[in-house]
C-alpha cells in the first residue's frame, strides 16, 4: 500500500516530465502547442453554450408546465402493480434529461427515506446505472455538428431503460423490497 501511495504522489509530475522530454526529443514547441490546445478548448466550450442553454430551457419548461407531473401520474398505477416504488419515478424520468436535476431528486429521496432504505439504495443504483442521454445528445453531438440523432436517441433511451430495469431487479434481489 505504501508503494501505491508513493507512486501516486509522483505520477503526475513524472507524466509532465515525460511529455516535456518527448516534446524536446521530437523538437515540438511545447508551450506554443499547449496554448494552441487551450485556445481550441475554449472555442469548443463557447460553441457548446447555445446547445446547453437550449437543453436547460427545455427541461425547465417540461417541469414548470406540469408535463412531468402529468407523466408521473399516468405511470403510477402500472408501476405500483409491478412493485416499483412510485417515489422513484421522478428520478427515472429526470435522469435522462439532467444530471444535476436527477442528483437533486436522488438527494431528496435519500434525505426523505435514508441512504440504507430500499428507495435510497435503488436511487443510488439508478443514478449510477443510467446516463444523461438528452444532455449527451444535445451538448456533445451539437458541439461536433451531428444533426441526425434519432438512432442515437433510441439506443440511449433503450440503454437507460435497461439500466433502470437492472437497478430495480438487482436492488430487489440483493436488498429485498423493504
């Protein structure tokens, strides 16, 4: 364990040294190349902003309009019939839309039910087994100019659905429905 701790302290300076040594050997202007990369990164960040703003506005409209509540009320009877706690539904709906929004929902669930409760464990597992599909499609695909996202959307949402089902299945198997 001491070797790993010592190694971890020196790995980043060693990596920087290797990069600089490689630049010197290959006669690459390291500082100028770094500055050029930083400029490109900043331009990329600026190009992402419109897509990010559009996605955040759409999420806010979805929640403020009552569409999220309407969707949740429609799903409650079916989920109750198959034994899925209805408290978890807002997290399942919010997770593909927003990482921050779903983290807020998960935090509320854990604060209400406790981290060691069935719902707390299920929320934590769902948060880790799914992705922010709409965020990825909006921001990352928009930044690189990909316009045809329909297949990616289908596959992303299917993966989220599989992650949710697996989370419910495995948390129920491992911890039981408390």
